[in-house]
C-alpha cells in the first residue's frame, strides 16, 4: 500500500456502486463553498469535519475533484485544508498553487509534514511571506531554495538571506538568483564576493559598491569633535575611519622602510612579494595584514584591483603588484591572460570612493570586528557566539570560517 493509501485508509476493493458517495462528497463540498450569508462558521466547520472523514476513505480521484472544487474558496475549513495539503502532490498542488485563502500556518505545516515535491510546488506560490520562505530554506533543498529565489513575489527575511549566503559557498548555482533579490544588502554581497565566479563578482561591484558621500556630509563636523577628544572613543574612531575620505595610513609611513606605498609596490615587483613587503603594503594602504593577505592571496585577482583603486595607485602600480605575485600576464599565443584582463577591467570600472567602501568593509569585518572571542568561535564553529546584530562579525564568520577551521 502506498503512503497516501496508508494516510487516507483507502479501500482496495469496493465492488458496490459509489454514486451515493460521489453525490454526498459533491454536496458537502458545495456546502463548504457557500458564502458566509448562507452558512455560518460553525456550520462550515462541522460540514468540513464530516467531509474530512469521507475524504480519508475516498479514492485519489475523488479527493482531486474535491480539492479542485475548494481551491478557489476565500474561506476553507482548517481540517479540510490540513488533510488535502498532505495528500499526494497532484492533489495537494491544487491548493498550494491556486488557493489564496491558505494561511502561513497552513503552508508551514504542509512544508514540515509533507515531502520535497510539496515544498518545490510551494516555492513557486505567489506572495510567500518571510516566515514561510525561512521554513522552506531550513530544509536545505537546493532545488527548492533556487525556486524561492527566482520567485519574484516571495519575500525574504534577513535571517533567511544570511542562511542562503552561507550556502552559496558550496552551491554556486544559488549566487546568480540571490544577487537579483531586492532584499540582499551589501553585507551579504561583500561576503559572497570571496567565493563567487567572475560574472557574479562583476555584478556585486556594479550593484553594491556604494558611495559614502552622504555619510561624509552628515559627519563632517564630527571629525573635529573626535580630534578635540584625542580620538579617545574607540567606537567613534572606528566608525569615522570607515567614513573618512583618506584611505592611506599616513602614520604608517614614518614607521615603514619604504618612502610610500608606490615604492613598496615597485620593490615587490622587482624582488617578488615577500611576507614583510606584503605586510608593509597592507599597513600603508590603511588595512590590517590579515585583510591584505586575503586580498593578495585571492586567486581571481579582482580584490587586487579594488585595493589599488581605493588607495589611488595607478595602472602601472597595479601591473607591478600583479607581476610581484608572479601572476600570468599573457597566454601562449601572446594574447592577454583572461585573469589579468579581468583585473584591469575591474580597476577601470570602479570609482575611488566606491572601491574604498568595499575595501573598508572587508577590512572592518576581517580585522576591526575580529576579537579574540570571535576568532575562537570561528575556529570552533560556534556560530551562536556571533552577535546576530553585528554585520561585520557575521561577515568574518562567513569569510574566515572555512580557512580558520582547517
């Protein structure tokens, strides 16, 4: 006996005519379908209970006809909807796809109690709420998740988005539909950048590399206030470091063996990029060595273009830095290597201010938010230890989780 037969207790042999049953099922479905002016809520509920008892012993075709009859209703007895939503996909789908009166509770119950086929049909339903899409995401079914992402009428919560952002690392096919979602914010996009392919990286930079001009305008006088206080408040200092227009660290020049950032890059191009030179380039660029290592070690190379554009380095400096890492510039036939060509395009397409936003967000999440407690949580995989309200902490967990967990 099939699962559906076990659920509904279907009779396997019934030679007697079933015209009375067919007629009664139709009449009860008609009563349930009556407007509120003809039947009150209690009468509808009792009729629904009786209908459920008959449907449990009905054939799939009988249940299908009843489902088709009830799907357009603006009000449906809960007992009937619960039963039919857990029926075979061909029957439950009539309600999932057509019944506008289903509540979030109805849909969540169906998602939890039914199977993958039900959830896949539900993923394409119009007007899914945040709590329903979160529930669908929780099963980790890639086909269902992708269908939800492609459903333009579905609404996604930030909790649900963060879960999908994490999944894109192991399931790259989710990246493209996720990047088209209006709910996605720069925090999630900047995190995804590290493991996305070239096309998705280009999309991220075109859509999410935002300007800080408004923040700079409203906080212009605050810089003077912070300076009067001797930059004593670490909270204000970190925020202002993110907002300010200057990217390079002037204080680092006095401690560096190099005259400026350009000289450090030129030496790296001549002698190769050593650990010490890479550290100095990071400090002179106004970022921490951990951020610099992540950028310089990226196999795609686009972060290198972002670093150069944000710090005011020229195209020649970008070439020197690329050469310092012994990265390929030409193919065997003499044509430009695709990686090097893509890095140059990335450099040209970004404005300085927007490149600085991306660079500073990476540095913020990879260093400023990286407390000893968070480092320990990342190494041990303790996601509960991450402050759910801190975008930089969450970003650091996503970006470094795999690297530090090895």
